[in-house]
C-alpha cells in the first residue's frame, strides 16, 4: 500500500534528520542517569506487541527504580516508583528517545497506537473483544492520536476511551492525519498536556 511505503520513508528520513540532536540528548540523559543511580541500567527494555501481533523489544530510558518496577501496573499520578529525573523525562517524553532505534529496526513508526505489553493485550482482548486487535494492523508509534487527545491512563476503566482513539486512527489512516498528530504532539510537549 502506497501509504505504508510513504510513511516508512518519512519515518527513516525524519530519524536521520534529527539524529545529531538525538545523540546529544541521549548522551546528556545517559550521564545524568548514571550520576543519579550509578549502578542502575540506563536503558529499559520490555516486550511489546507490534504490527500483526508480532512481539518486539521496546527501548526506553529508565524512569523508575529497578527494584520497584513491576510490569503489571499502570503508572499512577505522583507514582513513587518514578525517580526525580525520571519524572522530568516523562514530562517532556524524553524517555521515548531510544525508540528511534525501534523505528530504524522497523518495529515502530513515529506515529501510531502505542504498543502494549503482551499480558495487557490478553486482558484487554478479553475485556473489550477482538476489535482491540485492530490496533495491530499498523505499526505502533512513539506518538499517536490517543496520546495527543487523551494522555496517560491509570486504570482499565479509563482505557476504553483511549482504545477508541486508536481504533479511530486505524480505521482512518492517512498522511494528512499523521501530519496533524505530528504537529499536535509539539503542543502537548510544550504545555505538558497528559504527561506525568
């Protein structure tokens, strides 16, 4: 499909254009994380579900204390698992910078539904039906329609609203919508909307 080819081309092009900035940000974050917690890992790796329900490893800068970071809980507002610098990274979404590696690998796109952990997918399919799997018709993204319109969720009851944004995106994909999400993401970052 022409859309997916153009989108893949734009993902790679954008990644290479901002690559020098990504390197500078990554070096700064790496050094601060090492100063804050010298013996902790700086990169957090986790299994996620991608396009066609394929499992891949997502990369993020660590924002939580490794000794208190279960994989089966949503992040709460003022979550005491999040470190001080981790909170800063989350506000400005800098913890997502390593996911440009996922873009280059072809696991993710710049824009698309956020990828979920396998056990969450199983729970959500049981609760909301097979329609949840429609999210896996496209590559997951670093940002998406749900992220710019809804932000974070803290429980399953709120999750259905976010799912509807994802399904709406999948059912109406276009380069025009991607461009709108791209620019709206900067608005979200500037005003810290939906971030914690």
